[in-house]
């Protein structure tokens, strides 16, 4: 089983799946924003940035999957993105559930050298304060779905990163 997981972690399918998931999640967020009028808060924008990072890292991983050290770096960066998504998703869920009181501002908090909210405001500018996320399916809110996805991503990335340090008979 470890051999199969190791092969999967080194496959084009894995990286293409991450790219597809990242692009799909960004598209869903934009659909909710522009078609359903659920505007993003600053935490939602941070999550979009992490998803954008996932797409970039997965693209890098796709092209470097057969190069030992670069492949390990790709998996490590995927783990970093997963952890970043877990943190932002947890904070979004905690604000939604009133577990923490956070005064989200309309300022994205991005530095001038990385001002995505100014360069691409249609995607990365916050439009409303934090507080709630829309329902997706079966009563699951976007914050709950993001928390589940990001936890699964971080756990998978941790396992796949660890698997990069073993050799297999089949690869």
C-alpha cells in the first residue's frame, strides 16, 4: 500500500488533481461572488490567495515530479499551503460560529509588494466584513467545507511529503 501511495504522490494525476481542485474552488468562489451576490470578506480573500498558491505549487509539482529534490520541495510547499489554508479556514469558521470575536477590517493586510487586492480587485479585494459564509450543500457552510478540505489537504500533503523519502520497487 505504501508503494501505491508513493507512486500516486509522484504521478501527474496527483498534481493535475490539485490544479483542477484549486481552479474549481476559485471558480466556485467567483460564482458565489458575482452570480449569487455573496461578497468576500478579508478572510475569504486570504483563502483565495492560498488557493492561488496551491495552483502555482501544483503546477510546479507537475513539472518537477521526476526530479528528486524539486519533487520534495513541491510536496513541502504543498504542506505549507495546506497548513496556511487550515489556519485561515479555522479562523473563518471560528468567526462564523462566534468562537472568537475578530474585528475584520476591509483592509486586506497585504504588503505593497504583493498588493493582489489592488492589482486584481475583481478577485482579491474584500467587499464586506467577516461574519458568515454561504451554505453550499446539505446545510454545510462554506467555512465548514473549507475546514474539511484544508485539513484533508494538509494531512495528505504531510503523508505524501514523508513518502518522498522512501524508494519503491515500482518507481
